[in-house]
C-alpha cells in the first residue's frame, strides 16, 4: 500500500511533467514560427535532414505526449478529488485540496485553512485567530494525511 503523501505527490509530479512538456512545445513552436511547412501527421519512411521537418515531427510527438499526460492527470485529479470529499473534517479536506491539488505554498494553505476555521466558528464567540504556518505544516498536515490515508485504505478494501 502506497502512503498518502507519496500517492498525492504523484499528481504534483505529473503536473510538473506537463509544465515541462508545455515549455518544450512552446520552444518547438518558436522554432517553427514563420516557417511554411505541411503538417499532415503521417509518418515518413526516411530519415529527415531538413531541420524544419525535424522540428515539425518533434512538435507532433511532443503534442501527443502532452495530450496523454493531460488525460492521465485529469483522471488522477478526479480520483483524488473524490477521495478528498470523503475526509470527514472540512479543515483537513481544505488542507489536502489546497496543498496537493492546487499545489499552493504552505502560506497559502494556511490562509485557506484559517478561513475555513473562521467560517465554521463565526457567531460562536470565538476570535478570528489564524493558524500558524508551522502548525499547519506539522501536526495538522500529519493528521490530514492520516485521515486521507484511511480513505485510501477503505477504498482498496
């Protein structure tokens, strides 16, 4: 069984890979800019020596890989979102969502989790205290991961 942090980290890794392929695609597009070529998508039987044709082939291959990664990422994202919704504690749901789906910094996660806290306590005589980043990164994150891992285990069984 894969632990929750590793499982969630795979999505972040995939998002990083997609960004790198988008950058690569932009570079290839820039290479081809202002050049007139025919992109029919059909494989060629001989090696190409024309740099423009090589770039066009690289463009097609990069687009295909990017599309496959985007499809995998969206499927993975939907699975994780469904699992996040099963976490009983709203603050933990927000923490996991903000950190592992939105890929926010710990400061941003702390702001969002603190907002959930304020919303839940509004009108109950509590102050508008904000969580500390170290508390959210440490014990709260650990508890949120444990809660998420319980969901994962239950979904496997």
